[in-house]
C-alpha cells in the first residue's frame, strides 16, 4: 500500500559522503524527514567500490527504517555531496556509475554543507573535521578555499592536528624539543610507550586515524602544555586564514561545521567570530535541497526534448 | 679457475639499502673494490619481496661485472645496512630471510654510513637525503636521532622540503599567502598549472617523489623568494637540531651525507659546521667493514662450538 503513495509523490534522498562516513536522509516531497542511514566512507579517493557500496548500504538502511520496500530505491531523486568529486577524474567516475536511483545529482560535500547550513540562501561554511576547507556563495559566485587533501592540504584540520601531535611527540622523544604532555596522552591513547612501536603504528594510518588524536592536542593545551598551545594557535591560524579569505566576497553569515569546529572557534579572529551562526540544517538535507533544485531545473528540458 | 681463487679467500659484499635504491659493493679480502651494483628500493617497508629482489639483483650485477660466476653468491660474507631494520618487525623479517649468501650481518643504513664515513672510528653522521636522521658513535655509545619516517618524522629531509613546497604552493593558489616563485617552478617541473591536476598528481606519491622537488625550494630561495627562504631556514633548523643533539655526546667529527646535504650545510650553525669532514668511504663500504667485524667476532664462537 505504501508503494502506491510513493509512486504518486517523489521521494528525495540526500547523501553527505565523506572520507570517514556516509550519512543519508530520506525526505518526503513535503520536506519531512522520513528516515536516516549511516555507513562507511563514500569518498571515491578510497575506491569507487567502497564508496558506492557505502551509499547503497546507507540508502537501504533508510528505506528499511521508513518501512519502504527495497524496490523504492529506483524511484528516489538523489542529491549527493561527495568529498573528492571536485576532482574531474572522480566526478567522471561517479557520473558513469550505473546507480540504482531514478536520478543522481552530484556536487561537492562542501556545497551541500553550505546549502544546508543556510537553507539555500547566500552564506559561507567552513569545515573543520578530518579535513579542512571553506566555501562562500554570494550572488551566484562560489569561492572555494582549501580542501586539497592530506598531508599537503587540509591545514588546521583534525588530521593536521593529529600529525602535528605525532611530529612533536617524536621530536620530544629525540630530545630535540622540551618534553610535552602530549607524549603521555598519546601513549595512554595507544597503550604503547616504545618509540619504535609508536612509529610502526603510524606507518599505514589514514587521515581519519590522525584526526582521532586531535582532541589530545586541545587537552594538553588546556593543561598548560606550551608545545600543544603552539599547535593550537597555528592550526586555528590556518582555519582563520580560510575564513578571512571567504569573507573577501562578503557572505552575511558563516557556519562552522565538523568535529573540531567548536574546539577551534574560540581562537578565531573577532571579525570572523561575529559572523558565525549555527547551521540551519545538516549537509545531507542540503543535498536534498540541491536535488530538488537540480531536478526542477532538469524537468522542463526533459519535457521539451 | 677464478672460483678456485674465490674459495681460498673470503669475498665481502656491502649493501646500502634505502627507500629509493640499493647500492652494493663487492670487495676482496684485501679491501679492494672488485665491482659495484645498483638496483631499486631495498627498504622492507616497501615490501620484503621487492627488498630482497633488489638486493639479489644488485649482487648479481656486481658478480657479473667482476667476472665471477653466479654460484659465487653462496660464498659471500655480506654486511647490509638497511633502512627500516631498526624496527623490530622488519629486523625479524630480514633475519628470517632464506638469503643466498654464506652469511648476512644486518644493521641500519645509518650505522653503516657512520662506519664508512669514519672508517670504523668514532664520529657522527647526519643524513639529509629523501629522509633525515643522525647517528653518533662515541666510546661504544650509539646515539640515534630522527629517521622515524615520512610525514611524521624526517624533518628537514628532501621529502619534507618537497611537501613544504607543495603546501605553500597550494596556500598561495588559494590566496592565503603571497604568490611564490615556487608555483612557477613546480608547474614547469610537472608541466601542469591546474590546481586540481596538481593535487591529483600528489594523491599517491612517495617520499621519493616529494624529495625530487626539494631543489626547487633552494632555487626559489636563491632567487629571493621570501616563502622559499622561510622553508629553507626552517628545514635547515631541523637538520641543525639533529646535529646539535648528536654533539651532546661529543663526536670529534661529523659527516653530512645525502643528496640535500650540500644544499643545507651553509645554513647550519658554526659550532656544527666546524666539525664537518668529508666521508672517508661510502656507506656500502661501511657495510663491508661491519661484515668483517661481525664475522671476525663470530668465527671464534663457531670454532669452539
């Protein structure tokens, strides 16, 4: 019986696909949240198979939770904001994907975050999570800053903070700098105090693994550790620089998003902080808004063709 | 006929196995260089198969060039200084290797560099190549500094310089810092000016790839580029800090080794520079010296057993 209802009114799915997780939301034509789903990485940089499996997995979860049959997937109008699709090769890979949906509208994770945060109005977002990047949308102009990847980009991100922590702990263990509380915190976190074992642990880790260590830098800084305080100031400086670049096109408001945003915010410049507002809706709802706009724009073309 | 000679006198092989290449030298009992060989990476971090293949390949080359039959391999007394064998897991992997030699004596690449540079006498070495690390040997005490790996260690190394270059070029392209001559140099080097293509290029590169870019930083600095000059000062500061730590156990002399050493040397502190001497012999000859000592120490035990 439910499928009859579904066939009459379009169903929308919004996807926020990042390097750590894939968050989806299923919404009705009336903008009502029907269900959510959560799975693993949906970043094509980690491989197309993993990314597409994560997307289908999270979608299946949402349909199940909404009490809808699996076949409903073929009726979904989907908006997806995916980390990495700003790179042409990954955009092409995803465009060529034989997806199981009615339609799939692609953009970057940053773009849907901005749309969601400001509900489609002009504004800016600054993501400080595993990675770091910013986007401002003002009068049709899109300005994107950072987000180039780790370790060459993503300055001030969680991964960046974790890497700085490890670098300084190793320098301290080599007696090249003073001792730091971060050494104790890292050793307690990893249950390991031997330098060679610590190094072995980090030989094949991902940006996400580094980002998990970021809170330890703030803990050490809050306990007066000078080296940690320097890292915090430097990282916040990177985030502040991204924010100030976004402000050059004069967005009326700025949303800080990501697991580390609330840690970094107190260290930002007053001119930046006074523009900060809470996000109105999460990125995956921004993806739904994007899908609505994209499919509304596409429909007349389809009709006249 | 030659094999008869070989059976009478031991032949020594010295191996310097790093992350980029494997250099071997074949030497007579009279310390005469018979032939050399060169192959790919012999760092177990890149995989045991690649490492052992590189070693056998370079050894075969040396035997061929010396006009010796392949079967001579089984008679070689071998000393190997390998990057990574300071990590217990890789030391164990190499110790378990069913090698084709008469005997194999293992130590770190850093140790054989020091032995070669000072011909077995006390002293210190500081490697500034793809990676960075230092070792001082004084009165039986060995002090090792750095060399933990990239990107968390190897500060001031070629890989570090290349990464700093890329980081600052990306920041400059995002207009977060002033323009830098390094952008032009990098774009010319890679024949690519598009930011996304640049980023794609670096998505899966190795420390060796980063290290190849290091000379561009010095070129830009020499042409007055302020951002490049800051990187040079910071990198040289890292190398200087390693040197000063080594000097705490008072080695009489310090050898700077590696492709970037001559670039960094002018920026080191006077107290460090006044101890710098040229290396007496290359690391692979240090490995032969190590094999001689190790087999001489082992022989009486073998005799009495």
